[in-house]
C-alpha cells in the first residue's frame, strides 16, 4: 500500500489513479494521520472475484491480458490423447 499526503494527491491525482487502476491501494494522510484510502473497485463477475481473492492470498497472479508479440507464431504444445478435452468434459459433467 502506498501512502500519500493530501497535497501529493492534489498535485498528482492522475498518477495515483493510475496506481489504483493497476491494483494498488493508496492511503491518504493529512498532517501524518491517515484519513482515507483509495482502493480499486472489485472486478465484475464471480470468477474475477474469486481470482482477486486468490491473488490477495498470493496463490495466483492475474495477468495483464496482453500476449507476447510472437504468440501466434509459437509452436503449439502436443496434447497426446486429448487430455485437455477429457479434463474439460469431466469438469462439465461435474457441474464445475
């Protein structure tokens, strides 16, 4: 969590909002005493909420959503025996 005085927030609001958008909490102080906290809004949807909870516990890291430039030209991993499809179908049957 980043700490900033009211005067810092007023002078650099866009910078601090960028940090909040990136997932960081900002503690606002006045004369050295905490008075408020700016926190990012929860991601919408149940799965996103669960992922956010796991990320806070340090169990997963939510990606930026970007792909490497060479992603589409990379070779695909082999899936002998269609293990991926089998696992997906099994999850569907279990209702997950």
